[in-house]
C-alpha cells in the first residue's frame, strides 16, 4: 500500500504542476521498483480513477496513462480491464473520452509477459460487454424518447468506431474467442445484450451512421473460429471441374466391402464431401458418374454383376440417406416424389455424352431411362424427369442402335434387375422343410450366371448373411433320416451336394470371415474351419487327418477301390462322414502310389469313383490335397497335382445322366477346384496379374500406367493393387504411390494423382496411413529436400497425409465401426485367373524374401456375424469422433509430430518447416473439430518453434486458435501464449518495415 499512496500522491503533483508526458515517465519510474510492472500496484486503475473524477474526463491524466502504456509501465490487459469496469454510463463526456482513448490504443494491443497473457482474454470479453452496454443504453433511449442528443449521437459514433476496429483486429478477435470459452457467464450476457440491441433497432427504426455495425455486433456476440483469419490451403470445389476421387474410392470399397451396410458408404462419402467441400448436387453427380465409369470398363462377369447390383440396389439407398442426413432442421420440406439435388446432378450428367453413349452401346439400351425407371419407384425422381432425360438421350440411343446393326450381345446389366425376384423366391423356399422343393430350386441357381447375379444382389442388399444361413440350415436338413431309403435318400444327397457346393463357392468369393460366424456348430462351418483351404489361410494336413476315423477310412477305401464288392454290403455312411474321412483315404492312396503299391490306373479309378458319388466329395478331396501340397517339397507336388487334375476331367454323358441336374453341379465343382488349385500352385502359363517373373515395381508401374491412361481406377487395376499390397506390404505400396505422386510435373496432374492415391490407400487405410506417417514421409523429405519436395509437391504430400489421417480416424470411430475394422472382413470378387497366390509362393516366384512383410499377409478372424453387427450400426455411430486415437494411428501421429519437432529445431527457414506448417494447417482446415484427438498430441513447443522459424505471414490467428481445446484451461493457456508470440513477432516485423 505504500507504493499505491506514492502513486496517488505523484498523480496529484503531476496534475497540479501540469507535467508533460516525459516528466511523468521519469518520475513514475522513481516510484516503481526496477523491473516491476505497474500492474502490481494497480497503476492503470489509479490513473483511471483520477482521470474520471468529474463529469468530464481529465485529458492530462489520460495522456499519462497512454504514456505509461507506451513505456510498458502498464499492460494493455490492465488498461482494458479498467475501462470495462467503469459503470457510470450516464456520464456521456467521460464515456466519449474513454472511447476516443480506446480508439487510439486498440490497434497496438499486445502482451509481453506470462502474467499479462492470463488476463488479456478476460479483459477483452469484459470490454466487449461494456461496449454493448453503451450501445444498448443509447438505442434504448432513442426507442423510448424518439431522439438522442448530439453528445449521445457522437458517443454512439465513437462506439461504432471502436467496434469496427475490434471486428477488424484479428488478434483481439482471437483473444475474444479464447476469452468466451473462459468467461461463460459474460458471454451469455453479451448475447442477451445483443438481442436487446437488435430488438430496439427493429422497434425504433433507428438508422445508424455505420451501416455494418449490426453485423459486427453479431460477430462479436457470436464469435466463432470461422471469423478468425486463416490461410486456406485446401482447394475449393469450384477449382476442381472433375473429381478423380469418388470413383476410385467407390471402386476400392465395392471391391473389398460389397456387403457392407448403406451407412458405411454414406459415412465415407460424407467424409469425402467434407474434405472436398462438395455440394449435395456435386456429390450426387460424382456418385452416379463413378458408377457409370466403373461399369464402362468391366467385363460381363462377377465384378460386372456386383457393380451393376451396386448401381441398381445400393446406390439409390445411399443417395436417399445422404439427402435425409444433410437436410437442415427447420428448412422447407423437399418434394415428396423427387430429390431436387439429384435432378440437378442428372442435368450435369446428361451433358457427358461420351460416357452415356458408351454405356448405351455396352448395355444395348437407353441407360439413363433404364436407371431412372427404377428410381421413380423409390421416389428419387418422378415420371416427368424420366421423360425429360430419356427424350434428351433418345436420338443418340437410336443412332447407336443403327450403328450396332444388332450385333451387340446383351450385357448382364439387363438381367441384374430380374435377379431380385429369384433371390426372394430362393430365400422363401429355403424357409420351408420340403426337401424336394429345395432341391428343385437350388439346382436351378447355378445355371448360367444366375448364381453370380443372385449373389451380387444378395450382397449389395445386405441379404448375403441370410442367404448363407439358410443354405447352411438346408445343408443340415440333408442329414439322412433313419429308415429312409430309395429316392428320398437320393434327394437328400443331392440337397447336400448342391448346398455344399454353393456354400463353398460363397466362402471362396467372400471369405469365411464375412459369411460365417466364429462359433457356428453346423457341419459345414466346422468343415470350413478345420479342413477347407482358403486364400491366405493355411490348414495343417496332419490336423485334418486327425479328424478321420480309421474304420470309416478302411470302409471307404474298400468301396472306392472295389465298388462291385462294396455293393454287396450296404453302407450306412452319411455324406458328412464321407467328407471328413476322405482325407484319410487320399493319404493312403498317395502313400501307396509313392511306394508303387497302386498303379496310376488304380488311382484314377479311385478318384473317378469319388467324383461319381457326389461332386462335393471331389471338392473335399481337393481341399486336403491342397493342404498337403503346402507341406511337401516342390519335387513331391506332381502326384497330388495329377490327382486334382483328375477331378477336373470331364464325365461321360452316361455318368452325367445318372444324376439329376449334374451339369450345373459339376461346373460349380470345377470352378471351386480350380480356385483351390490356383491358390496353391498357379499354372506357369497363367496370366494372373501377380504371378509373374517380373519384379513388383514393374508390375506396379504397369498398372499405374493403366490408371493414368484410363483417367480413373478400373476394377482390374484395383484388384491388382490389392494383390501388390498383399505381396509387398503397406510400406512398399505407400512408397511407390508417393513416388508416382511426386513424379508429376504439373499441379493439376499432382492433384489428380493424389485423389487416386488416397482412394487406393483405402485398400487398407490403417496400415497404409501408418506406413505413410512412420516410414515414408520423413525419410522422403530428408532424402530429397531441395529436389522435388518443394512447392507444390510438399503441399500435395501434406494434403495426402491429412486426408489419410482423417479417413483413418473416422473409419475407427464408434464401437461398431471399430469392431468392423478390427475384424478385417474383406470381400472379394476375383475370378480364378485373378486370385492372388499365397504370399510365400509369390515371394518365390518374384525372387523376393517374404520374411520382412509376413504380417501383411495375415487376415484377422472375426468374432461375430457381419449381419448382426451391421444391423445395429447407424450412420451416426460411424461419424462419431472418438475422444482418443486408437493404435496404430496414435503411435504414427506421435512419431510424425516428433519428426516435425526436429524439422523446426533450427532457426532457418527450410522446405521441411514449410511442410510442417502445411501439414498442421491442412489438418485444422480439413478436419475441424473432428481432429481434436490428433491435435492433442501436438508437442508443447512445436507451434512456438514453428512461429519463430516461419517468418512469413502464412500462420494466422485462425490456425493457432483452432489448434487447442479451448474448453480446457491448459488449452486456453497454450493458445494465448502462441497468439501473443504471433502478435509480438508481427509487430516487430512491421516496425522493422517502418
């Protein structure tokens, strides 16, 4: 208190003797201890009280206050707080003087020490409330009395001047933004006061001299992060005439996850929409265009049917759900019979004549009309739109038909829509217990490509799990009934055969992880777990043999080697027992053949007898032989391979006529056996994309050229890239993709390549993101700094990293989503030529070493059925942001941030530091609040060190304010410290320029 009294006494002396500013500065320093701020002794408060004693302000004392401020004897925070505490608002002259004083100092507000940082945000919030009180008092006076005095009018004008200065001062706005998170009560009062001002202005029709002040008041009352200036780095959607990201992303996801729920695709597309800033119209256009683009270059096989089914059955639900989720509450309800944004998207699509001409030629129909006729039933468009768009395409379609001369063969697309009815019929029949009906229906399914069509429709409609479970139940119902003989027994055997073959084919196509439950106790599920050879899932032949019963094996050996003698002794063996014991028979046959106890003719006879009984028996036998081939030397492969080839030998017409519907079942068994054989021992002459003597790098470059030439990601290229990921590992593929990205010379080509790379990394977004952050980015920047890791390459690379982090973050959010991701339920639609071989075999063929990336070949097993899980997964859950990061994303982010800290540790500006800024800025700009768990991992000193290194004006308050969680005290402290450092560096830079 001793110093306070001295200060007050000094003020009296200074006023009485009319000291100049310099005299005041000299004498006040004699009172204040050296190195101590006047804030400690409330110097600003003392000066303010003396300046405002009378009805008018004392200009001399206010000059002393301004001098003390310029001499850093008091802080701006203390001065602003003192002004905001002045509550005698009826003193117009004092208020006017304070407003003029504020207008003179507001542009230079800064903060020098930690103690000031803690006070400044709160001071700015109180100051804004004080200004709104003055404004409200004046307009309410006008509302009551219909006029205001000249002094009040001038005071209001000065208030508008200060408000204008505040609303344009980014540093003060950032302090207000931070302070509003601390002073929640004052923030509420500010908003209430703004509401009263708005009401008074409306009621009184008062005309303000400053036209923008009402908008500025709203900005101050409802300050948000978007009001703070930030250098945009992510390109606007208008700059991207054609998207190169939607089609590749859908191509990858439909390849891997065709059976995923609609909400999965909706969440992913919404993520992409946020990253790319697409409107609904643009997003709908890109989705439909992506479907047509992909369909335009696939052959008429299972990928074609899958994509056709996706277009006709899944896409309408995706569009409908996207539209419903993106409606703003309170808006005018949309039309009931169509979606306006979808109609606008179709108007954009109709201009793409080349694509539509190609699709019309490929499908031998007016594709737009064909598609929209179905969409009218789902109220996506109405009949008026169908007629309009069909008429626009009619002339072109007719011309294409004339040019075709009737030589075009119908596409599978024309039959996809018809497959929905047979699927419903099959499912309905499988619910019955009538064995004959089930046999009649199931034996018709494998005819032609009906099975593929039905599977495709079941997959995209989410009914695949139901189809499989009913087939399993059907297979269980085929068990023999005691006392049942004759034709009924044959029918049950046929039912077992066809259901077993169909189930095996489904498991080969989609993987047992997708279609089977982990603890299923049916015969087929047990056989798959213990005996069936799957892609990248080896089976131990000894464990398979351990399941055999020696007595049954002996009985089978006798009946298969001497069928005439076996006919004299009726057998009671069921189909299930035969399937489990055939491996024992084949093992005995192999040993006898090796020891030349059996001749080749004897072996052929035994194998033919196996195939003649039921075609599913040859599949069971082939599965054991494939497992056996994994365990023997290459020199011992010939005999089991010859045995498999014998199962593929054609049957005579007499043998086929002995069984009903034998042709269809035989063809399906051949397809299954070929796939099993291809997994183990691909033929040397195969044209598979992966089984090649050329190095992986050459194969990758070849497929990348295909992508570049096509302008999008063909399905075959996506399959090849998936196989390369399995063979080379995530780190290798990520490196190759980034190398191709950086090889582009022009920004447009780089942006296009980045979109495709981002989509390709969704083959396994978690592993590729981990590889990108931990093994690719840092070494690349260190190794190639100054070459091509500069503008614009560094910006594109930073954008790729940020996109991958956000996608990985959102794909792992929510319990259901995390469970889905952890299970790695990977669906596949590969035909037999395109199936990738086992990793070890691939390594041998290409001459590489499989030890480094062995973990990349192992698929995780599932813990629950896909259908049950997807049934409880909502889009809202898929889009929920987790509070913390899961592994391996958390470790990867921590690693890259630690590398960034090393990049900015020096005091010189370099491309490395620029890359750090671009990465952090894009993370905030693209991720918004969703990347909060990532930003929490930022090292404490990274931003301040970056501010010191990056001496350009790129870093702005909007970026710094969004880096921290302002709801927490620690987050506010860090934000204010960085903002004050930014402000001081800006002022120092500008003073140098002056």
